[in-house]
């Protein structure tokens, strides 16, 4: 299954390469970017693939980038882990402006466009970005049960392990490699143990309003430092900050964001949860399923603006999706018979959404109270 990349995604990449001189695939390590890129390279005659983590590949372009690009100006050049060689962007711009040909560069990066923007901004108007995530619910439909996807997360190296113990071990090793190697490679001098404690504390407060001051006191740093740590984890695709819904409703709304570990498999590894029974008996189960749904929804609906709603009296909506003047309210429950609290219905009177959905672990879709629709994640995604 690892090599069975969804055809639609390959087509999107080919289409971007046909329109832009440079295309960047951005996403966390080990999500399948290289598998995608190698399939593209195999399909494009004369294309070259360089892994910038390999000294031999890096030397080919690093010693004299202008000459290398000149010699290969008629070919697609794929550069994996582009964030390791940010100085190449100026040479790439010159090459692009000389030939003005689409499909010159395919770049793969484990850091967000914001993190590499200072270097890549010279390619403004010449580059298209595509975010590559771990396997989603839609991609594994009919291949892997939802509960295994939820427990193990979407990273291929974890999801495709037959035994829960092997999957857990893969994720734990991934976390250690990320902290000890990947973060320093990006130029951040944060002790691995400090960032691990930070990441673990975020796992224990997963899906809750973030309290920067409390986290700072626990780590012995300022709340500004905590914000910078969270920003680093967010821009390396392992954490998501969900902002509060903003509207002039004449009510006091919370201003703090919620913070989620993006992949539930990594969340469960940080919390020491190895099995489905362990997850179902853990206090994080509700918030874990909430983030599982949110990640899948936001990957499936990238043009919608996500937030959550909460006011000072505790009225709350887990996920608010807005696009233009359209508004969708989503409440998420890990139960097979989801029941929604009064605060959700009170919130709807304030934000007046166009659609009301209650997503639980249910089969099919059926009408809920007050014009809502109750469904499982799969059916919500099919409707949108």
C-alpha cells in the first residue's frame, strides 16, 4: 500500500509541474513525499533525483550550482530535503528566469513554507506549494479499519506494521530522530530533552486551550519561549494550533488557541498508549478522536478556514469551518451513540451556521436534533 499512492495526487503534481517552473511538496518526514517524487521522476524522461541528505548527491549541486543547473536545464530536477540547502534558491531563480520553462524543479521539504520563506521568497510567482500529509481516512478506505488508523496514525511506517508493538516502536523511534536530528538540522539549538518534555506536555493537554505561562513554568522558560517552541513544532508539521472563532457577537469569546498533536499515532506514542484497549480506557480518548476527525476534515477541505467556538460561559463548538459567507458547525464525539451538550446548541444560536454536523463513530447518516445531521467521518467526507 505504501507504493500505491492515490492517483489523484499524482495527477495534481503533474498538473502543477505543467503550469509552474517549481513545485514544492511539503510535509513531515516519512509521510511518503519521496515515494511520490520517485513515481514522478520515473514518469518524466530524463528527470534527476537528488537526496540532499546524502553527501554524494549534495556535492553534485553544492559545489557549482549554476553549472549543474545549466547542464540540466532541459530536465526536471528533484531535490529532496530542500531545507538543508537553502542557498540554492537564488541559483534556481536564475535558471528559471533564463529558460522560463514549467516543470524545472520538484522540491521536497520537511519544513513549512513559512520556515523556508526567507530563502524561497526569491521564487515568488514561480513556485506552487502542495502539502503532503500522512495517509488520510479517504486514502485507506477499504484497506485498513478506521480504529487501526486512529490508533497507529497515518505515517506509512507505523500504519503498515502488523503488530501494535512494532507500530509503537516505529513511532517512538520517529519521535527521537525528529528531536535529536531533524530539529538541529533546521538550525534550532534546543536541547532534545527540553523539546521532548514540551511535546509530551502538549500531548497531556491535547485539544485543550493552551496556557503558555503554565507550560513555561513547568519548563523553566518564558511564555514567549513556549510560543516559539510550539511554532517550531507547528512548522515541522507535528502540531496544529486551532484558533478561536472570531466574530462580533457581543459576547466574551476565549482568545487562547487549542493545540493538537496532528497525528494521533504520535500522540498515543507520547502518552504511552500501545493498544486500542489502552486508548479506550485513557482520559485522552475523546480529544484524540476529535483531533483525528479534525485532521482528516482539514486535509479533505483545504480551502475552508478552521476554528473552534467557545465563549466565557462554556458554550462551545469543536470545529467551525468557514468559506466566504458559508459556515459549517461540527461537533465531534468518540461515542457510537453521540449525545451533544446544551452548550453546543446555545452556540448555534450565536453563530447561525448553514450546516450542523455531529460526527461520531456511527454507521451511515441520519437526522439529528434541531436540523443537525449525525454521521461517521467517512460519510461527512463524502458529503463534502
